[in-house]
C-alpha cells in the first residue's frame, strides 16, 4: 500500500496514537489492522484504507508516514490487510462481496470504538484497495467520498483483451498474490481460466468491477477521485475515463505517464506522485472533513506521455470529439498481406512489468519500421503530418482477414514514426477470433487503449499487425496462415492540431 500525507484537514497538527488492532468480519474472519488517531476529544472524520495487492517494505514506511500525517491533521485512519492477505485471515476475495462487507464492518467498528463521526466517512487507497473502496462505496451509503489511486474499474477488460487472455499480466498478478496472500479453489480456477473467458469467470469478474455498480454509486453520489496511468499493463488506459463519465456525483480523473501506481509513488516525484497524493488529501478534506476547498473544476486532468503542461477536459467523452479517419497507405502492395501465426516480428509491447516506469522516464518502446515485413508483420502508414498534432484518447483499427484455421490472434500496434522509420510505440492491443470458418473473410474493429502523445510535423502514424506478443496468449496454432486484406485496414484516431489543446 502506498499512501502519503498532504495538506492538513484541520488547521492544527495533533499528536497521534498508533495502535495495532484485530477486527472481526461478519463471517468470523479476523482482519489485521492499524489505527492512527489524533489525541484529544471530538468526533473526527474517518478514513478507511484497505491495503494493496502487494506490500513492500518501502511502501510500508511511506504508508506509515502518510497515514500519520492524516491523523495529525484530524482524521481517524483505519488501515487493514484485506482478507486473504498478509496478517489477515481468510482467502482473497478479489474485491468481491466479502471485501465489500468487510469495509462496512470496519466502518461500524471505527464508529463504535474510535470516536469517528458517522456523517464524515471516506475511503482512500491504491491498486487493489482502490477497487475494494469503489465497490464498497456502491454498497454503503455512509461513504461520502472515495479517492481511488490506480484501481481497476472493469476487471473483465483487465483480464481479457478483445477475446484474448492477458496471460503474462495474469501470471504476474497471480504470483504476487500468492506471495502476499492465500488463494482459495475459486480464485485458483479463475486464474487458470484466463485463456478461456468462460461465462462463469466473466460473471465473477463483472461482480468485482466498479463499472457494474455505477447505478448504486449514483443513488447516493459519493465524491469520486480517480488516478490512473497511461501505460498501466494491469488496467488498460481508457476504462477509468468511461467509468468517470457514467458517475453523476462530484468526480475528477487524473491521468499521468507511467505504469501501475507510478503516479502516486513518492520515489518517482518527477511524475507528480507527491502532488497527486496531495490532490487526494485535498479531495477528502473537501468532501469528507468539510475543512478544505478541495479540487474542483474540470472532470479530467491529464498530462501527455510527451513533455507538456496539464490539460483540462470537461469529461472523458470530450477526447472522442477529435475522432477522425486517418488515411493509410500499405507499405507492401498487393491485394493481401500474408502472416504466419507465431512468427515474431520487431513489433513488441516491451518488457513487462518494466515498461511503465521506462515510459515515464521517456524511454518509449522502439522499433525500426523498415525491418517489419511479411510474413511476420504487415505495415501501413499515414501521410506525413503537415503540422504538430496531438493524439488524445482511444484509437480504433479495423480491417479484414482470411485465415486457414478457425482460431487465431492478431496484435495491433500503433507507432509514431519519423522520416527514417524510427518508431515509438503509442498503444497496442490483441484481437482473437475463435470458431470462425476457415478461408472465410473476417471483418474486425479493435479498440486500442487510450494514450496521450504529441506527434511532430513530418512524422507519420504507422499501424502494424503481427500475431504474437509475450503479454498475450495466442488463440491460434503456430504456423497457421492469415491473409490480411491490404486495402481494408483503416484507422480512426482522436487526432487534433497541437495548438487546439486546452492546456493550462
């Protein structure tokens, strides 16, 4: 868990008492927690902080410092290991109904034992704890505000990408989970089922997705602050923006460069992690404690992956207003471009899990376009841009293919390419088809994760299709053949002149 102090919720700093506690859930499972309370009388605002999926020693030190600062500012803070993790009992529920009920029981306990104010309750956490917090707020109307830092909003889209298992990401998540906690048979089966996306596993994941519970959130309209990163391999960029637009209460989303959790990591201060934590504290100051002005204004505040100032938008849908068709020219002439399934090309998503941090450092996954050729890859490029342009939001790539097998996988990459063919990855996504008749045309449209990137004048946008990437499990058989309709590939992208951006 990585949480850290910001500006005070109340004017005077107070002495803080820190205490280890054991909390009992409704089903008898014991939860290991800590309480940070300000000394002195009074009904204090309450912050509940569910722990993250992974907890490192450095995170624990930072967490203690940040939570102590919140208590010194006047909050009662109760943090705990979610069930199945570390010192708590039970098995991991993956932000499911038991986790949701646990948050309510922790609130009950704090109101009964810690002098917390029942009219001023908030949830604040990162990663796994952030998803737990959003789901819990949907089912407990006492929650006035949530600060969700790098949490998922759609677990289905996090686990399955356009019919494709995010295999490497899932294996990494499972490994970290087993090192930090305990799996039951159901969770073990879900991770084993990643490649099949069965109806049962999809229903299980939907139940654990805040997006499923938007109607409940909108009944009592807690104030929701969301923070996510452009290159988060666990949470494809864009899902949180769509969730934000569906909310009806006070809301704000901050998108930043980096990978999972980087934007609130205090060791990466150049990414604005400290300032974003301060924004989260200011959010609960305003909507929980009622003692601060708090963030107001635009619903979406983003920073591009290329250097530039902050940009403000009235909502996530505002990014789609720039959608336009980008004409493409195939690098290889002919009616079709052949691909052989399983043949690696120079188009790659980059070394997970390091790509997010590298991207934040300005080290963007490269390739050399002239080296990408059939039967490993198919390439199309736009005309050179006549002026600098900004790509903001989620592009879509469509096309048509014919395969000699009923199952197969494409990986779609979008690149910024200079005049010499040096290319940097903008975004990518897999697409899998199953049980489609062999030798029959298949038409596809694939949404790619959102991105924010400034393209210089003279550069081109390149679309590259291949059949393999180390992050994804292929649905096809190595050696099977696909013929991509050369003239049918198309790109729709939220592209606008750089001078038209709402920068501050």
